[in-house]
C-alpha cells in the first residue's frame, strides 16, 4: 500500500501532460503564430524551468514544507493553464507560458524525491513505480487524441486541468524525506557543482534534452504536415509510451549491471538515430514504427538521472539534486531544443530539422563515449587480471 500513492501520482501527472504538451505547438500554429514565435513559446517554457525547478526545490528542502509547496504549485498551474486556453495574443500567452513553466517546473522533481524516500532500501524499484507514469501517458494519449479530434484543441487545456486536479488530491498521500541534519544550501550546491562526474553527467543530459525537446515539440507539426489525423497522433503517443513500460519494469536490473553514464550514452545515441529516421520517413506507418524507439530514450535517461541524483545528493538536499537533473533535461536542454527546432523548422521544414539535430546528437554521443568506453575497458582489464 505504501507504493500506491507515488504510483497513482505518476499515473495522474503524466496522464494530464499527455492531454496538453504534444498539442501546444499545434495550438500555437493554429493561432497564426510564425515559426520564430512558436520557437520562442516552446523555448521559453523549459528555460524558465531552469530557474523554477531549483528555486522551488531549494525552498522545499530548506523549509521542509515539501507537500505544502507542491500543492500550491499544482493549484497554480491549473489556474494558469485555464487562462492560456483563452489567450490568442502572443505577448499575453508568452507571459502565461512563463508563469505556467515557473510553477510547474519542480512538481516531478518533488515527486521523485518523495518516491525515493518512500522506497527506502528498495530504491532500485523506482522504475517499477515510475512506469505508471508511462501507463497514464499512453492510455490518456489515446483518449486525448479522440477527444481533441472531436471537440477541438481547447480540450487539451481542459483535459490537463482535470488530470492535474486528480494529481493534487493523490499528492496529499506522498511522504517526503525529513532530514535531521540539513546540509547548508550553499555548501551543498558547491559540493554538487564541484563534482566532475556529476557535471559530465549533466552535460550528457543537456544534449539528450535538446534531442527530446525537438521530437516532443515538433513531431505533431510534422505529422499534421503529412496528413495524419489527431487520432493517429494520439496513437503515436500511446505506442511510444507503451514502449517505456518494459524498460521501466526492468530498470532495476539495468542499474545493477550498468553505470548510469553508460545507460545515458546509449539513450543519447538512440535519440540521434531516431531523429534521423524521422527525417527520411513520410508515411504514417513509418512514424508509428519509429515511436517504438522511445522506450530506449526518455525512460532510460530518467531512471538513470533520478538514481544518480539520489546517490550524489548531500544530506537534506535530495529535492535540490533532483531539481538540477530535471531542470537540465527539461529546462536548458528543452529550451535549446525548442528554440533550435523552431529556427530550423522555419529554414528547412521538419525533415531537415530532424536531420540536423540528429547528426548533432550522434556526434556529441561519439565525443562523450570516450570516457565511458575507456572506463569499461579498464574495468574489464582489472576483472580479467
């Protein structure tokens, strides 16, 4: 029973996101915004996450009021998203997107901190809890596609608000870590930022975030351009999400066998390959098939990142470390991916955009592979000696 609330939280939270996030770029496009404006709207959101996530998680750790802060933040994003649904002017929507991102940035990181605390000695089971987020996303994505196809894009906002209301109620059952001796915030941040392994890991996360954002922000724009219906868009989300479930379920075995850096490197290379495959695919069935690769990207990155953040976090700064990981992936990386994608979309159209970003990720993955490959060779040499 102790795992019910975190499992239900992930189900509701990611189910709500499935109603909104994939359709935002399409909403902006239908509102008549240019490619540059769409790039700014999709790019500013994760950039604000970079500030919002560590800001709120830092306050939560220093005050030990994690649950109260999370409840306030969820209520704030519900209010903000309803205002967004009524806005069709660029500057007013731009301001609302900033507020939405600032309030929503730390919610997943706070939930991860609570989940790792509730798991106790069973932290390796995190993936089995987090997979309910994939189930929620996959099931709701199919429903969302059908609902939005029939009732219009406005329901992407209403569906999100309904889902987050359920998330707020379930979140009241989470238990957050309470530290008897809290590491001073400045000292803890200095310790994290001075760790070469942690900073290298975050650099890899950053590049992966760029690739993921390019896919998430513009895939539906591409699918719309080749004539795929809203229902097929929902099906594409369901397929990609279902591919997460087996990876999440066996995540504990992966973490026991491989260093998180190895797992992240694998995911980085798969993202690059996935982007290039999109660039040469123009048939609906091809897009749906490529979606299966999602299982080897985002879930591996998230499980590896949450596990490593929990491992390196100073006493009392668990939420802060999770916030740094989340803001790098969904903040800086997503901001750069959104902005770069918008600029490339306007210049090259979707296929060219995906090709360029895919090549960048594969090149970066090859450069990052030098360290992990050498470490692996050394480990094998020692074990064979």
